[in-house]
C-alpha cells in the first residue's frame, strides 16, 4: 500500500515558504507484532515546529531533510497486532505527516472521545492545554485579585491561560492581533480587557492605563517588543512564566531589546522558562483539571480547522501571521 507524505525539503531562511516542504509517496509494508496501522484524522501544527526546521541543537532534535515532518496526530487504528489497540480505536501520538502510517503501539495514547471531541486532544486536553495549566499554576502561582497579562492570548495556549486565571479570581488582560479575536476573548471567554497590539500606538502606555495596579503575572507567549512593554509595568514580586517567543522564531538576526534585568532585579521578579515535557510526571493531574473544567463548561475552547492533508504546510506557516484563533488543526478529509 502506498500513502502520501510531506517531507522537509529544505530549511527555511526566516518565515517558512511552501517550497520548504516536499510532497512524496511511500510504501507501507505489513504490520508486525506490537505494531498498528493508523489513518491520520487530525494533524497538529505548532509554533515549536519552526525551531525543528532549523539545523540547530535544541530540546528536540531538528527535523531531518527529506524525511517526513513529525508532530502531534490524532489517528484511527485500522489494523492492529498490538494487544493494547483494536481497529476503530482513536489514538494520539507523535507521528509522521503521512495519510496512513505504521507505528509501534508503544508511545501511543488511547483517547476517549466521550470526554471531548478527538481533536481536543491536540489542544485543550493535549500539549497546549497542559502548557497553559502548568505554566500558570506552577510558575505563575496566581492569587485572587492579581492582574494577569497574557500575550498570544487568542491562541491555543493563551485562551486557556486566561480562563484558568479567571477561575482563580484574577483580573485578566489579553494581547492579540485582531479585533475579531479581541471580541471573542472579551465577550466569549470573560477576559476583562484585550489589547490589539497591531493598532495600539504605544503598548507600554496602554498596558499602564489598563493595569492601574501593575502586572502581577505576565504569561509570555510572544516575546520581543510586546514583552518589553508589559515588563515595563511589572510589579514587585511578579512572576513571568516564559512559555514562548513566537515573534522571534523567524528572525535571521538576533534583535537587541531594552535590558530588562535591572527591572527584574529591583522588583524581585521571578522569570522562569519552561518546556512542557518538564511536567511529564504530572500530566495526569493537568488532564484531570482541564477535562473537569471542560465537562463542567467552565472552560471553552476554539479550534481553527483547516481541511485537507495537503494544507499542512500552509496551516503551519499561517501561525506566524495569526491565521488561527485557538488551536490550529488540519483535518484529513478522505
Ligand atoms: N514552553 C512550552 O512547552 C510550550 C508549549 C506549547 C506552546 N509554547 C509556545 O507558546 C506560544 C503559543 O503557542 P500556541 O500553540 O498556543 O500557538 P497559537 O498562539 O495558537 O498560535 C500562534 C499565535 O501567535 C501570534 N503571533 C504570531 N506571530 C506573532 C508576532 N510576531 N507577534 C505577536 N504575536 C504573534 C498569532 O496571533 P495574533 O493574531 O494574536 O498575532 C498566532 O495566532 C508559542 O510561542 C509556542 O512556541 C510553548
């Protein structure tokens, strides 16, 4: 049997382009003991994948040239020689960008579609949701009445952070890149205020105006000048969970920003980077909290679902121009 796949054809300079991806076909052999044959249903595109397109050592190894891109995928088991899975099961795994794939059963997680739609396991009930939960609760340590500012607020991680912070009794301010996103966060998700960083002329002044008591927690998804502006308004003993720096992922030269360390030092601020894998031993705790809030209707979630396996490169590139609200997902349609 042959199946379509998408390979990394070349490494991007700056923003990735369609030409960095190669469409190809591969043969699938018969499955062996402890293996399953899978059909991809939902494919996750995530900002961290941009880092893996570089030939640079990081916390995950680079994607290899002329090999399939690999990412989070929800798939259906078509055939199984593994005792853990039977045809018809839905699984979550780190799998190649292929329409069908053979995988060892080890490393696959069976998902329960009675709790939530299968695609939620790539979003609120998966890596982004867990990132929001542990970044905010473990590093941010929110207390009722505190002011929490979130950059990338209308994305998969950001919209969950804001809602968890509201559940903790915080005042929640988002930063996002379109008026539609701002309307959704304010009217649909209970954010107290949201700033459009693309239209506000002076972010530092704007944050000062809408956070008269200063910023106690800054959940940073974005970095760059947005973070400079927020950190200028940071309070004594504030916490900064350093989750992502998407504004810098495509830069070809290292930008120089204001030196923030004097502010962090004099105001006794904690800024801590983290990678969600650090919390692997506590995923069950995060999943229980998130799935509980989803079931009780206390947290809502938005997905941007792009249809068609061949749209994967376009969807990934689209993250860097804000084409998504909530989790960006590609759905295979045949
Ligand atoms: N530490 C970890 O373990 C971990 C895990 C997951 C994610 N992350 C990080 O968390 C961040 C959010 O991830 P996500 O999966 O939730 O992605 P996402 O927010 O759903 O998608 C990316 C969003 O970033 C915004 N953006 C893109 N370029 C920007 C720029 N130059 N300046 C400001 N905003 C920009 C866009 O929204 P706008 O329309 O608002 O511009 C876009 O929709 C990323 O930085 C990611 O790398 C970290």
